[in-house]
């Protein structure tokens, strides 16, 4: 691409073409889910949305797939192995990073031309260095074209210990994130806003928290009632739901400990998969649950964001079904960018037992949500409060109803719409 998109204005009535870019837009991870919400709302604002990624479950005519854009591609995995862990990288790694950057840049330019993209929205691709060549490619395209860009940051490299030591400092300064005037930065929490300004000096920062469709309460058509049978959970068994990926910062061992100490017939169900950070943590949880005599069910094969039919004709349930089937949600994370599982629990009106991670303390808790909380570890008081709620459905009904109204007030689609409209208008001149 040789000229700026600013030189190709669109007419007032023509749709604004939005190009979302990330490593993947598929499955139940927070970035994929939140991007889907943004694209659905933008589609009601005279925008056409398309995506570029290494993996995507978007419609075929709305996506552009390049395998090397995925953080799990063999090329990127090999690159990361040399870029992080010590302070020296090989010459071959530097050459490979540039080769992959040029390869991805070529395809990004084709994507922009093919779909006549007016605005790029980089979903975490300029935030956390899971795929450094992709971040470098996006950055160079912005530098060469000044295409209006929203850098939507869910996590930053300085928030993850695995990126603290490495030989990629020059790449991180250049692209994670870049600081061009054509880039408008969006963060999902106040701490991210403060740190981004402090570390980069950028002034154009908007805080947009994650949202749910609180204007339209969830409906249960009966599918949720099938889940206990599918997972082998008896009617007299407590269904505890851990709706997160299997990575160490989710501290699922705390949920196992809680389940054991309840002293009730109970099963702990994990809906998401492992693999983003290796399989060692999953193996640890299997061994820990066995030692604690806790029934732990890894059920990722049964769930996706939306219902669908599996490869063998089996029914895949939605995350909504999982929430509506559960008696209580466990969420013992130590670090979260915002906390999608918390917001989903509020939306599906379930009680939650959770750790008070930093963003919850600063951005969410002051709004008045009622949860069963703990700090570093599950206490006797925590266990007793959970046990009490499990035996008091009327109190649960009252708490979850009040939480839902707070969710509607602060984290609704309406709130997101009110922030997206002026943001898009500022980038293209009209919504």
C-alpha cells in the first residue's frame, strides 16, 4: 500500500469498513468474545466489519486468514523461544523476525485493499507480544499509510512475568504499543490507562470496560438443563463452574481447595482449554484434584461461545448454557485485565466466589457488586459464606438481581455504544 487511507475519503452515506486484526478470533477467550461484541454493535452504526487473523470462526467472506499470524504457529513459537528467557537473540532470529514481519505486512496490505478498510482495530496485537512480527507489520503499515487505527489493549507485556526477561526490547519499544498520532489507544481498566501514559507518554487514551447485553436478559430454552446429564453431574451434586482458560494466573487450585473444604457432594467444571501457555498447569491440576479427592471435570470439548454441532454430530453447548446450569461460579484469578468471567456471572445471575484481583478492587468493587471474596487464599470464612449461599436460594436471587442492575448501569451495550460513536466519528469524520 503506497498511499494513505486519509486520501481516500468515503461519502457520508457509505459504510465505514472496519478491519479487526489479531492473532485469533475464535473460541471463548476474552479478546475474541469482546471483539465480537464490538463488531456486532459497530454493524448497527453503518459499519462493515472484517477480520485478519491466524485463526477465525467469522464468516468466510468476512475474514482473511494467514497461519503465521497465530501465536501458536510453529514459526512464531520458535521465534518466541529465542526472544524471551535470556538477554541475547541469535542473528538468525533477527532475520526470521524481519522475514515474518514482511510476509504478514504483505498480507495485511492485501487485506486492507481487498476489503477497502477505512479503520484498523488491533485487538491486543499491539499490546502483548504473543506475535512480534504481526505487531511490527501493523506498526509499519500505520507508519507508511497513517491509516486511522484503534489499538484496543486487553493486556500489556509489562503485566506478564514471562516477557520480563528477553532480547526483544527494541521490538517492544517499536510496536507494543506504537505511539503514532494516527493511533487512538483504548484500554479496559484504569491501571492500564495510567501505565500506558506513564510508560509511553501517549495522551490519546480512552477507557472502555468490557460489556454484556444487559438490556436483553438471558433466556433459558431448556438446553442448560441437559448439561448435568452430559457431564455426569447428579441432581443432588453441587455444580461449581470455573469458566476460564487453564493458565496459572487463573489459580484454579484455589477452586479445587474450596470444593474440597465445602464438605458437600460437588463437581468443579472447567469450560475452557489449556495450551496457550503449555500443558504443565493442567497436569498439575489433575494431580492436585486427585490428591484432594475432588471431582474435577475438564469439559472444553462440550462448550463454545455459541451452540453448534461437533465433528461427530454431537451437540456443543454455549457458555451461556454452562452458566445457567451452574450453582455457583468460582473465579480465583490473581491477575485480570478486566474480568469477563465476573461480568458473565453477573449477566447470567449466578453467585460468585472470587479473589479480589487488582482491577476488581480499583474499577469494579467500588460500584457495589456483592460477591464472596478472598485475597491470597480461601479462608474458613469464605467456605462458610459459600456453603450458606448454596443452601439459601432466596438470598442468591436477591444478590444476583441487584448485581444485574449494577451491570446494566455500568457495563451495558448502551454504554459501549455511547463511547464507540464519538470514537469512530473522530477517526473518519462521521459515524
